[in-house]
């Protein structure tokens, strides 16, 4: 879906790649050297050539050599690793700040002007600081092309930063196993020229819908579902995921578990609103409790109506 990498896609690529290639080169050198030495000794000192074992005295000189040289190499590797890592912990004061929110199983990105997206949009050649928040379990935000990764821990304030150097689209995903749909927790970073980004940033009504999708009934609701990661757990085509599918659900009768007891409900506006704000109040029979957190502070009542319109459109009850 997204281009995997480009040379110097961010300001950290050079430092990380230098450390990686140095460590890889030294490791390969020792692998080849030690393997060659082992084969040489096997051939030279095999039983046919040496039927009687000889006692070999230790060598202080040799001991010093194979202690000092590896120590120097380890210190060199440490230095280059430290030099590549250290700048990542010092974001510039003038960096553009974006809040990255992780929850099972999606990312959200909140901008200072109130814009919220399910993909990360950033300007080229400008420092960007991500303030990381995890709402449920430990996640880890990773942008491989930028060589940046940071764990997101509930209740802890953390951040990461970078400067995107090349325009294009890049993978962004979670690298900390966070439950059943962990592998679905993938989105992207879109790097735009400064002028194009400024235009996008100023348009607070823009959505990620295509032109064709925007003309469909319930298009605003579909945009909200994608933006909030609802489609990671609820399908729109009837396929089974972590939660019930949206297809054909409006007006249907379901058996739910409420306070430990079974009861029948009809899916209507009130039920959908309660499911969004109090997701563990009525659990559809056959599904697990505790997998969804409340969206009370993230989705307004007007936006819930847009979502209802979309769900209704799936079975023609518009």
C-alpha cells in the first residue's frame, strides 16, 4: 500500500544505517574469520596428522590480543550506535507537534487545529514531534523508512521526532503485540511539500474518502469509521471480525449480555449511541467483553448520527 523506503527518507536514516552496516560488517568479518580458522584447525590437527595429542602452553600475548581488539571493536560499535540514537531524544523546540493515539487496533493523529486523521500527514523538511498516547495496552509506533520507533505505554508521556526528507507515502505500524487484530494495526505517513501541506492543514473539512465514496449515502459516517479505526473490528460486508459486522445490523434483533443476563434488543439509534459511549454495557452474545473502550471524548453526538446513517445505508434503511 505504501512505498517501503527511500534513501534518506528522514534525518535519522544515515546515522542508523551507518551503525547497522558497521555492526553487520564486523559481525560478518568475525563469522568468516572464526569459521575459516575452525576449518583450518580441523584439517591441520585431525587425528591422522596428529595421532598423539600435544599439550599446548598458554600465550599471554595472544590473550592480550584477543581481549584488547574485541574490546576496541565493541566500543566503536557502541559509539556509532549511541551517535545514531542520541539525536532522537532531543526534539527541536520549534517542531510541529502532533498527538499520536494508539488503541486496539488503530492509530489516530490529532493536529493542533483540531484535525483528526487515521493516517499521518507531515510537511517535507520540517521537524515533526509526535506526542504518544496509548489508551489501553502497550503499543509501539514504527516508521521503518524513517528509522524511528517508540513504545506507547498507557499512563506514560513519551514522544518521538523526525524530519521527513523525501516526498511520498511510507508504512507506519504497531510493532508491539497488542491482541487479536495486531496485524491489522497498520496505516501510513504521507509527506507533502510545505505549500501542499499548508493547504491540506487549513482545510479542516477534508476527509480521506475518494470522490466516488464521497457521493455514497452515509459517506461522512464511513469517513468517521475509518478515522477512528472502527473498521479494524467491525466489517461492512458481513465478514467476522472481533466485533459484530455493520452489514444488516440496523433494525435487527440481537441477544446481548447485560449485567450477566441475556436479553433481546433491537438495534436502533439509542443502542448504537450506547454501544459507542458504553461499549461493555450490552455485549452481543458470542463476542468478548473488554475489547472496546469508550469513544465518549472522541466522537460527538452529531458524528454518531453520521455513523448511524452509514450503518442504515448498508441495508437500505436510509
